[in-house]
C-alpha cells in the first residue's frame, strides 16, 4: 500500500538515528527503543524526505509553521520534531488522496509521540499556578529537571523504578530547565491539529473518538406547577443527631465511580523507617495517623479508562488494552494520579499512611508478608519480580494480601504518594509526629513499594521522582479520610 511512501529507502542516513522520545541513539530499524522501550513506527513505515516533491515540501512547511514554531534544541529534540512533522505531512497527504484509513493510522502514530508530552507539561503548568495561589503565568515559570529518559537496562539491576536513569531527586542537586511558552505552543498546536484530524475522521465513523461519540440530549422546559398555599404546620421536635459507627479493621467499602474496594485502616501509632535501609529511611520514628480508607489494590487499566471516558484523565491507548485490563495502570504522572483520585472523591495517600497500610499491622518486619526474603516464586507474594526473574506487571490480586487485606504493597508497580521528597526529612521530625504531610516543597514526589523491575521491596524503601515523569513501572492507589 502506497509503495512510493513506504519504502526501504526511507532509512535515515547511515542507518542511524535517535529515539524521538528519549534521544537514545539507535542503530537500524526503529521498532522498540532499547533505552525507554517506546514502541516507535518502523522505519519502513516512515516517509523519506525524497517522498515529497519540492512543491509539497514547501507547502507542508507553510501549513505546519503556525503549529510548529521555532524551538531550540534545549527545548525539544530536533529529531522528535522532525518525526512528528513528517508523520503529519504524510497523514495530510493521504487524507487529501481520500485514503482516510491510512491517514488515521499515521495520525495515531503521531499522537502517541505527542499526547503524553502535551498532557504532562500542561498539567505541570496548571499545578504550578495552583500551588502559587493562581498567580499570573508570567510570574510562575514551569520547571523540569535534566533530561526525561524512560526505562533503561541499568535500572532493572539497580532496584530503582524504570526510568531511574533520571537523577535521583535530592533538593538542590539537579540542573533545572525552563520550558518556554514557545514549546508549550508547539505541543498545543500539534495536539490541536491531531485532535482536529481525528475528530474529523471520527465524525465519519473512524477512530477512537467515534467509539466515544454519543447523541447530545436536547434540553426541554418543564412547566412549573402552581401550588395552593397551605397552612404552616406546627414546629416538630428535632430528633437527636445520629452517630456513625466506627468501622472495624477488615471492613471494606466499594467505591461507586470505578468499583474499587477500599479497606479501613484504624487510627494509631506505628514505627516508621528503618535503621537497616538507605540513608533516607533513617531514623526510625514513631508516627500517629488518623483512621483512613485506602484502595485494596492498585488502580487498573480498566478503571483508569473510565476516568478517560469521563473526560477527567488523559488518553493513552494502552489503558484500553483488553488483555491487560486488570493490570495496574502505568505511564501515569503524579499529576495524572492526583486527577484520578480527585475524580473518585479521594486523594493520594500520604507517605506515612502508605507505610502504615503496607506494614499490615506488623511492627518490625521489612516486608508486607513478614521477615522472609523475597524469591521469584515463593516470596513474590505481592507481585515483585526479583533480580534474575522475568519482569512484567501482573493482574492485581495475583498474590496473597497483607494483614490489612491489601494487595501489591510490594512489587507489581511503584506507587505515587502525596508527599514531596527530601532525603533528610525524617531527621526533621520528632517522635510522636501526628499525621505528617511531608516537606512543604521539593523537586520530586515520593514513590513507594518497589515494582516488577526492582528487588528493593522493603516497606520502608523510598524514592524521589519528578512528578511529570511517566514510565512503565509506576502506578498508584487512592485513599480517603474518614468524614
């Protein structure tokens, strides 16, 4: 199909190029990036520059210039921009030729390369403004740390989450980079163009938007009834207020929006941290938390897709993979996780709440299941894939729960929590801290629980990560305070 556009001669010069997502140098065909594992269009499916006539090339530059403003290499890699631009040119050409089916596939490929970046960066801008008290955007620049590569091979042996080739977030130690509004304009323009292209095809019965299309109901006026005034009844005695019974440990409650079961965690004190772990887990300190509810397992792809369909969460095609609908959702930033929890009427758990829930009532045990060391088969009780084992996410609730009836508190995926990360935060706390909320600011948010790619699955292990990052080993669960 379209042999003049899909040809073997479309290899980049010297058969070398770079991943448009993370910048990793790639030798040969673009199928899957060895660094970030992003699935990229096969090079044979990308048009070469010679596939467009000189007039078409000039015309495409004029058409795309409003949505592809000039950006420096520090803001976006030129090869990523070129890839998106080339895909859009090809899609436009196919659509003008009347081949809407082929055009839709190319639009989808371009969307995969832009939707994630656009959503995360715009979310970061919104959250920065909200945190600053909704100040003017000119006084609140959006900041990112360093580069944003995803999963690397070294991460799988380090015990860090996939994508941890990013610097570990420690206050003041990373180089910051400002995202210009020109870059945001570029991403918004590309996203708008893709959205219009898909919407146009969707109205004709093609694409993912067509599946979500519904008839718009027409509002009607209901006549107001005329009532005859009646005598005011005498005041009645106000009944005494009723008290709500306190749940007991082991109680669960089903959430209406997504069908998630939530477990009740009683109020009380526990020992947080470890003297045998990393520096940021020390010292052990006593913490008191109020009672709260927390999700029995990690939010799944199927659950997250409901939020997408409701228009409250960003779209990613992987969320709708029916074969993995019961796997924990991944490729979600901290902002995405927070949006979802707000949609279901909850919030992300604090770091203290998460560790108390993970311990399951055990005081000194390093793992949710007790003291036994994790192994590939026997001690992968909570989904963890230990070094040397095959690595991938699994269905939630595949392994035994802890003492509070919670699944995957170690392994499967790392989990975002609410707190900012600081390596020395525990040293600033006194014993008997009451509902600690973490540092007031920072450069990264806390990850807990280890993932399928990690052997570091202690309940006290903590890690700091940029909140805009989304990779294939990070997910989340939600919590809710008692009324």
